[in-house]
DNA sequence: CTGTTAGCGCGTTCAG
DNA sequence: CTGAACGCGCTAACAG
């Protein structure tokens, strides 16, 4: 099932088979030859050898995406968008989980480097110098997805300030004035930008943010829970909670329920990120919808273009920041 | 940064470099040569070209795992176990989502075939003949993970009958006699085997399963919700619900809450699958713990061994079926 | 329109 | 202990 085999069966040269099977349109072969070759290939079940092809062409037709945590369902929509774009481009996608800076991470990255034409990065803390060093080292095109590292590669981002502001606007429109911000991991720029957006929006409404009204929820369930506990611990609770991610919101719900708080009667909550799960929590969560799928598509496309020779540029993907209202917010009541 | 480059810098033949860098121990080279080569490699930042190596050796040092749905957090622990095993073996893992039988799935599969030495399959409905055909076609070692197709390849499974029985035993021990089974997709053998286990366990306790006490929840949130609605719709509710997966349990919670049922006061619930999420639902869920990570490891190891020449055998991974009691079950009360 | 030829980078005999 | 030479399967000139 190699080119020579097919050529032998078809009674032509292997280069003819190679061209015929690939270009198809380009060369107008004699119908007879064409038929013979196609028949032989079919009969033998011929498949090009991806490795030989990669070796010859110096390109892999495959890219990788580095994700922090496969458990994080806040990110699957992005993955799906990336998959789609890759599919359309006929490129294989390699998904790799690279959690914390474990030592074996280096090996995984090293193995990856030789197998792909470029890499998408969905994992980046400002301090992750090891990752940055690796990216420099491999000299492959790389694009950060919904993350960015200062002074580093290209990024495809949402307007996160806008997203955070959307939460504030929604809550203020309901009459809230004492709003707490359950932030994502503040060592990531995504969380930083949302913080800025939150603060600006509050200021725009003439509201201040007293001490104790922000907590870092670390982008995970447990962090969200701990942060929520802190935010509602004081004598005077905020009347509403704006949460940076759905994953953290899950933890928050646990904390609020444990404390016997009823949503939205005692406290309103809203979160960024949309996922099937949001419709099935208790209560269902009002969310800021982000088109993560589109973000994934755009990031993948940018990377693929870069691989093809067109350097990618930083890109902000417009997202409607639409509110999906599932009733977890309501006007505040006097405590 | 190829072998020749290193050889040139080190002033030796490229074959020397090749041996030295790989065997290391095998050949006892002159320390001097050794040092020169290593230094040159280091200096040039040499990396073997995975493609050339694969072409030469006829092996990719990489395997793929086919998953139905990356959104399904019930499966990430398996993935993690697989990743670990691959890491230890120095093998690259290719994760690929192959949802329904979309037409583009074929392309994705075809591209995969040339890049891996074998494939793990975590997606299998008895009726998925296209997938089966592909597996036959590629003639690569393949192992099914927590799934099996009748008469097909090798499987690495849990004792699912035992797992379902664990739910029944726990509930019966609490005093329940009227237990409903919210099953997984009954076209998958996993669900079928759990059904058998559930029924046997009930029979062993001298309990029967009246009509309307089982519903197919399709392995997803929405299916779980719909099935739960059906199960508690009748005049006389069951006193307890045994759910086949955490994902479905999420949907179930939504349904029960919407109906105003309180857990475990009005109805007890228990589910198979452990995940961080289970500790943070309302209420937290009592679960049957499965060592999915170990399952993943074993499956990956079996496949890797097969790739190395030792055909894999069907394998049942012992799992303790331990109950993690988070209080979502309680003795039944008269209605 | 089709065959010939020359590598892509590497691992492996076989000599020496 | 090290070098020389071949070929894995494929593509892209270049002939014819």
C-alpha cells in the first residue's frame, strides 16, 4: 500500500500516481491511465504515508493546542471552534493538557514541537516563563487564545473589559449598587482586563468598590467557592455577585447554598461564559454569552495563515456580550 | 539543527552522533568524542526530526484516543490516566473528538490513521458500523475504553454490573425498596451491563422493578433531565433514584428542583462517577467512585504493549465501587 | 501526458 | 570505537 505498489498494479510510474492522486485537476491525464490508477489505489486501499509526506514537504499539516485543564468545561467551546477550523483546512489538531509546571511537562512539549507546524496556547499566566522559553525555542508560529502574555506572541482575544462591564451594567440596571467581583486568577491577563472593565463600569455608574468586594477565584471550582465565602462573610453582604467564569460560579453556588442564601432573593449572581451546564444549576445562571466557538475558529485560522506565510496579528473578536437571563438576578432588597 | 550539522560541528560522522544521542549506554564511546558530540548538540539545540525518525522506524511513537464529546466531564479522568501512561512511555497522545457520525468525521479519522501506532476508543454505540469499518480498515491495534462492541476488538472495562449493584445495595441498606434507574444510553453496552447489574441486585434483595421505573438518559445533561422528569411524573414516586452518570445527574437535579422536590428528604439520589463537580452541586452528590484514571492507564498500557508486539487481551479493571457519601441519600419517608 | 532522478533526516547494516 | 552507504515513502524539478 505504497506508491510503488499502486504504480506496479496500475502499470505506470509512481510519480504519475503521486500527481494523479493529489493534483487531480491540475494535470489532464489520459482517462484510461487515470482510471487504471484510481482503480489500483482503491483496490489496494492506498493511503499516503503522513510521515514521508511531512518529511518531504517540511510541514506536518497539524497544529497543537495547549490547554491548562481538560476538566475545565469553560473552555470546550473554544476547542470545538478550533477543531472545526482545522477540519476545514484539512489539518490535524493535537490537544494537549499541560497543567502546572510539572517537570514532565517539558518532555511533553519537546515531543510536541517536532510534530506540529504551529501551536495555539490557551494557557498562560504572566509568570509562566518556562512556557515562554519553549515557545521562543521552537521557533514555530504560535497564537494565544483568550490569553496574552505581555510583550509576547500574537493573541486572539475578546474585549474582556466589555464583558465584565456587561455584568455590571446588567446588575446596576436592576438597581444594585453594592456589587462584589469574584475574579478569575489575577495573575492571568484575562482576569486583569476584566477587573479593569469591572472597575470602569462601576465608576461610570458613580459607584465605588469598597475593600472586601473583590476576591481572586483562581479559575476553578474550589477557588470560586473560597472566594464566594470570603465575599459574603462580612456583616454587610453585597447585594450582587459578578463572577468571572462559569466554573467558578459552580463553586460559588455551593458556598451560597451552604450559607443558606437564596438566589436571587437574598443575593443576585451573574457570570461570564455560556455552557449547557448553566441551564441546569440551581438556580439556572444568568450569563454573559461569549462566542467562544468563533474565538477558537479565528485563532486557528490566524495560526494556519501564519503557517502559510502570513504573519498573524493581534485580534480582538467582537462578541455581543449578550446577557442570557435565566433568572439568577433580581432587584436588591433591603437587608 | 540536523544530524549532519551536529556531526560537522563535532567533527565526526553523523552516524556517530545518531548512536551516541540515542543509545548512550550501549556504545562506550571515547569520552572525548562523547563530550564533543554532546556539546555540539547542546550548542545547536539539536532535536531529532520526529518525521524522519517515524519514516525510518516505521513507527510513530504516538497514539490517538477517540472521545465522543469533550464537554463530557465524566470522562476527563480517563483521559488523564491515558496521558500519564503515554508520558511515561514517551509517546505522544492525540485527543480527537468524534461526535456523531458527521460526514467530516471520516476525514478526521483518515488523517489520524497515518499519524498513530494505535488507537483507543472511548466512543462506541453498538450500531456505529462506520467506526468499526474504519478500525478494520486501518489495521492498527485498537483498544476500547470503558466501552465494548460485540465481537469487536479488545476492551478494557470496569465491572459495570458491580457498579450498578453498588448503588442498589447502598439504597436498599438505607431502607429503600422502590428504586428507579436513570440509565445511560441503552444502545451502549456500558449502560446495558449496568442495567443487568441493577436488575440482578434488585432481584437479590427480593425487589421487583415495576414499569416506569427505568428511563434512558442518553449520557448527557438534557437526557438526564428528561429521564428524571419521566421517572418522578407518576402518582407514586420512587423513593430513590439511581443514576448511571454524573453528567446525567446534573440534569436530574435540575428536574427535581424544578418540581420542588427536596433531596434527600423527598427523594434520595446516587450516581456513578466521581468528579470535583459532585462536591459542589446542590446538594452535593453521593457517588460510586470509579478509578477512571487507572482505567485509562491500563487501557493505554495495553495498547502500547500491543503496538510493541504483545496482543492485548480483554481486561476488567477492578474498582472498589466505594461509595462517597455526600448526603444525597437518606432513609425513605412515607409519602 | 508520463517517466527519471534527487533528496527530505534519520537509523542501520557492514567494514575497517 | 567510528565512518560509509543505503533506503524508509514521498514530492518536485526536469526530461522526454
